[in-house]
C-alpha cells in the first residue's frame, strides 16, 4: 500500500509569504480524501508549515516540529536543523516518508529526512507530486504579472491541479506579512541565503 499525495507551494512576493497546499489524499488509484489540511500554522501563528508525503508520517512530523519550535523559542532555522538531526538518527523517525516546507518572516525552508535544510534562491519553492508544475507556474507569474503572493499561489496551484493526478484544487492557503525593507537589507548583507 503506497499513499501518494500533494502539492505544497511557498511564494514570497510583495511583502508577504504565502503557503498553499491541496487537499487530495490518494491511495493507489483511488482518491481517499479531497479536503485534507496539509498546511498549518505553528508557534503562535508565526510559522507556516506544509507537508508532502505519507499522511500519518506528516502528522508525526508536525507534532515533532512544533515541539522543536517551542524548545527553540520560534527560531525556525534552529528548529529545522534540530528536527533533521532527530529525523536522521531516531529509529522510528528515520522511516518516515515526508518533505516539509516551513516559512516565517525570516526564512523559507525545505526540510527533509535526509538532513536537508534548503533555502530557496528565488523566493518560490514547492514540494510533492505536483511541485514542479506549481513552482514553474509561480515563477512565471512572479516575473510577468502584478499579482499578490496569495493570488500567485492560488493560480499556480490550480495549474498544478490541472496537470498532476495527485493534486486537486481544494486549497488551504496561509500567509504571513513580512517587512520588505529588513528582508532586502538581509539579502544585501548575504544573511538571507544558505
């Protein structure tokens, strides 16, 4: 039995960062659920996390990541690094099959069980079966439209849902306001890149 699911997309644009995820859970060739919630807010609503992969594994990681955020006072980067250490070394966690996107005002990260903590080069990132489609659409919309981050995320996810059989258009969308000036200063100083 192999569960396939999901597209998660994060777009940082025009003073906001938006994370969108579809609601489809698929088992083999059957859609089990249309309205799963794969994007959630953690740590006093300051962090948004989206999961792709086996549903039960994702919920286990949600709980573990929430604990790490609490332990490190909302420091997203530190919590992500510590989670990947546990994910690689813990006998139970290392068998979990999932990827995560986690964003805050300061960081946008992809986190994996292989120990990867990756920050995007261009403020658009995606994971899951429809991730490449959503990412390509979002990049084009960022470059060639005047849409907000949330509008871009919604349109890109609709495009992914039209192409990927494991993605639907029943979306969960969350956004955070960011300080554009401090973000630009962080990028100029080189602190915003990993």
